[in-house]
C-alpha cells in the first residue's frame, strides 16, 4: 500500500532545499517544530521520492570529524532543481 502524501509537508521539504544544498537531518530539525509527530524516516522517504521524480539533486560530501565509527563520514546534501 502506498503512503498518502501530505502535500503541505511535501512543499515545505522542497522549499527547504530550494536555495542551497542541505542535509535531510537539517530539514527534519527545521520542520519538526511545525509538524510535531514528524520523524526523520518520513523526511527521508519524501526526499527519496523527490529525487526519483527529478525534483532534487543529491551531492555526496566526505566530511572529517570525530565519529564513533571513525574519522570521516559521507553525507548527502539535497537541493531543488529549478
């Protein structure tokens, strides 16, 4: 069964990525104030669907830091395609 799309959330996610590359987690942190029951899983679901539809581009960046698993991580950054 397909998930019902919340159009307002859909457009809020898309508009969060319209001007610059942003991480899915930063979008989640911003929108969870407006949508109290929102989970990161739902945000990433929408991001994946938007990417598949050609609405978002994805850039993977290697970032260095101190993580429990090592010294670097690959993060995905999303940006709306105009």
